[in-house]
């Protein structure tokens, strides 16, 4: 069994790759002072970079989970998401309201993607 671990830290890796599938950890904004749209933009940029380092891209997304600290930010997050996601290749997605690891974060997103054949 071959498993690759990317950006591994003490508690977790930012991504793992196994059997042609890339799994990312939940990503939060580097600058949490931004509003929900700004945090979403930062997160999606980080996801793009992780997917690239794993050898894939958003064109190969399989599923996504979005956590919002406040569902009132749903439309702001979706506005950025809709610009980012590849039309006709939207992954399955769940979006829930949840208390995040710190009150400064409004959005957290994780994705699963396939490696291109």
C-alpha cells in the first residue's frame, strides 16, 4: 500500500494521496481578519496550491465539505465558490454550520480529488 503525505506536521498532513485519490485537510484562511468571501478566496487559493503539489487540480474534484461558522455567510462563500469551481465539473458538496477551531475563522473547506489518468 503506497500512501504519500504532503506538508506533514505534528498532528496532521495537509494532503494525502492513495490509490489515485487526493484528500486534503480542512483549510482555513491565512488572514482571518478577512470577511467570509475573503476567507473563502484565500482557502480556495490554498486548495489550488495543494492540488497542484499533489499532481491534480480543481478540474478533478470529487467531493467537498464546507463548514461555516455562521450560515448567514452562505451566499458570500457561494459567490466566491461559483467563480472558482469548474463549470460542468462541480463536485458533490456538503455545507454545514459548525463551530470552527477558533472564532476568527468563518469558513473551512476540504476537498477530495482524483489524480488525472
